C-alpha cells in the first residue's frame, strides 16, 4: 500500500509493514526502561496534554503531513448532499415511525419528526462551521482537540468509534434479515445456528460478513467511486420512498388522523427524543471535508441541504403511514409492510423490504468512509498507532483504517444478536453533538492572548449555567410531569445565554461561513442534546461508563505517552518559518479548495 514516502514525525516508512515501529515508534516505547520512566512521569504528562489545545494550522498542515500522501479532493456539494441523504435515511424510518406512532404520539408523529429534525439541524450548523474552518478528516475529534483539548477529544472520539462499530454491526445483521424477507425466507435460514452457544451469540451471520467485505472494497478503492455508488443507490431508494408515498396516499383515509394528539403535547416531545436517532449519520459527512474541492461552498450546501431534504421526506412518510392505517393498528415492527397488507396491497411489502435493504447499504458505506477518517486523524496525533494514519498513494484513501474498522465491525456482526446490539443506543453521538456545540461557543468567545481574564471568567460561568440548567431540564423531564422545574431551569438557561450574548464580546469571527444567531443557536443545541440524553435508558449509560473507563486505561498506559513524545518531538524539530509559509498557503487556498498544502514541504528529516 503505497511504497516509500510515509511520514512519521519526519521519519519515512513504508505503507504496509507490521514492525513495532509502525505501531509504537515513539521514544517512550524504545525500551522497557524508557516506558517505566514514562509511566513515572504520567501525572506531569497528563497535566501537559489535558491543558494542551491544538491550533487550526496544526490540524490543517502538520497532522495531514503524517499520512504519507494527501487524500484526493474529488467531492463537491452534490456528492456531500447525497452522502448525507445516504447516511441518514436507513432502515430506521421503516421501524421507528410505526413504533412511536402506535405507543407514544399517534398521528402527531409528524410533529415529532419536525422537532427532532430542527434539533438535528442545530447540530448540523455547528458541525458545518467547524468543517469549513478546519476541513480535515478528523471531524469532531479535530474540532474538540482545537477548542477543548486533546484529552476531551480522545474520550469523545473513542466513544463515537465504538458507536460506529456497534451501529455498523447492527445494520449488517439487519441487512441479512431484510434480505431474507425479500427472498421470502426466515432470517435464520441464512444463518448458522450453533445450539451449544448462548442464543445471543450463537446465530452466526456469514452474509453480514460478505456485505461488509463488499463495502470495504468499495470504500478502499475510491472515495469518488463510493460517492457515485451512493448516488445511484440513493436514487433507487428515493424511488422506493416515492412509491410508498404515492401508493400509500391513494389508500388514505382522513378518519385515521383523528384524534391527532391522543397522547397530548408531552407525547410529541417524548417521541422526538427517540426519533432523533433517525437523523444520526450526518457527522460522518463532516469527516469528508478534507476531500472536498471547495469546503466553504460545498459543506454548508451539502450538509444543510441533505438535512432539509431528509426532514421533509420523514414528515411525508409519517403522514402517509398514519393516513393509511389507524395509529392503534400500526405494526411496531414492520409498519409499512403491514399497512400495505391491510389495504389490500400485500405485494408492496417486497418493495418496502428492497428500499430498507438499499438504505442499509448506503448507511454502511457512508459509515465506513466516516469511521475510517476519524481513526486516521486520531492516529495522526499518535494517540492511536500511526499505522492507521497511512493514506494510500494510488487510491488516496486511508486503507489501513478502513480495513481495521470494518474488520472489527464484521467480528461483532458475525456473532452478536441484534437485540444485544440494539440496546447500545447512540448516547455517544448525543454526547459528541453536545461537546461540539460547547466547542463552538469556546471558539467564538475565547482566544488566547485576546480574551481578557474577566471575560474568560464570564464565559466559564455562562457555560456552567447553560450546561447546569440544561441538565436540570433534562432531569426534571425524566422524573416529573409537573412544570415547576421548567419555571426554574428555563429562565436560568436564558440568563446564561443572554449574559454571554450581551456581556462577553466575541474573540473570533468565522472567516468563511459561520453559524447564525450565536450564542443562541449553539446554546439551544446544547440544551436539546442534553435533554435527549435524559431519555436514554440506564443500560446505555452503563455501557458508556464502562467503555469510557477502558479508554482512560488505554490513554494513560499508551496513548498519552505516544502523543506526548510526538508533540514534543515535533515542537523541537519544526521550523517556525516553514509553519508560517504553510499556513499562509492554506489561508490563500481558503477561497478555493481550502487546505490544499503540499505535504512534502512540512516534513522534517
């Protein structure tokens, strides 16, 4: 994969080798004595890295220089928009709508989709500003590393990588189930049932492995090729969705739409907390910024456009379902298939299954592209072994990271039952979205050497008030049906946001594209994401805690020392004049393809 030319803190190495130095080339791992010394220095190193914040030019120039070759800039706004649609519209819409309409909200499920869509759009705005200003493959990891520091970024990124793996495994097993439906068979007919194993792990799924291998080949071969496949597949998916809407509305009965609010307004917001997960996936598109021709134009159009289209389609599909069938009769597992059978169109269930199958395929593809780019950028910092950061010279894709992430996904999907996987909800994703919104406020209102100490204190107090009041609202929602808590916490949230707006001057303005209505919109994003976190089940919080604990152990024993050595080594070797030259070139390229900087000029020998 690539031959000569990989760069690792100034040391050239081959693309695909499995020597120790490919994984742990840092000074702390050269000998057991060095490692023992590093462990003894852990408190001081931890303090140094926890307080360390990266800079824009570090992510745009120095980090990219550690991947052997540049990723090819082949994507435009059209590609990003279709990637966004492909990433978000998966099988969830075919299940979640019926489940929530029947048990939680009734025909007003369309309002729940509006609420969750608007909240997702707030997060899209925050991601978009960062992706335009820092167009690198690291996504939220790079953004958090710049604004909140390395430690917070690593914990956040570790959780979202786990979410990608678990989510991909669940989708891959669902792919087998829908494929069986399309073939008129039971899912276990395509699985190997080992009766002596635990039932949760004994239904082996070789088809999911085959699907993931095909996705891996496509993701490794070409990002542009993945985009073309995603575009074609998404077109087919939209045709299926159009069929569901048109055919379904021909069987519409307006009497099914009464009563419209059987579970009252509370049901609308309760359902929106669940339906938010139908929108998850757009964050993977932000990791493609490094491969975008003109980030300042393409990313806002692609991300915001895909979210608006997705929200519209979700709302129309929800209306169609509730007009076809009374909400009390909707099937929670296969709502559209059963609804078509109920109105005398039993054959249509195969078209619905085909649409779900296609949706899951594009979700797997976009997730594969996104998760590999997250891992690539983490490896560039050496918090994960730099072997994962290699970008292949010929394909311009992160081959090692792509294969490794999908291999982990394949192992889990082969053994683990879907019910086990489905319990691991997207708590990590909401946690990341909340942190990105916080990071955006920090980016706008704090700049070292510009923000006064007094304004820094005001910023900290305002953020504490926003976060604290948001947690209060979320906790009160989860534990009470009253209104007193809202009367206390909502004014506190308004106070925190208002003081930040009126009393703390912005220290930094976006150069190309910025979130509107700062600080109100990011503050709303924080509040909504924390509010939705309050609706997550206990098991997910336990999983979150256990996995975060494992990440802390890895970071203290390995990631911290690798990152510390790399950062100090690069600081001592890098010529400040060279950095200035590269940053100037990156600034000049902002009007076109921002960040197109020749890698060879920033290497050190």
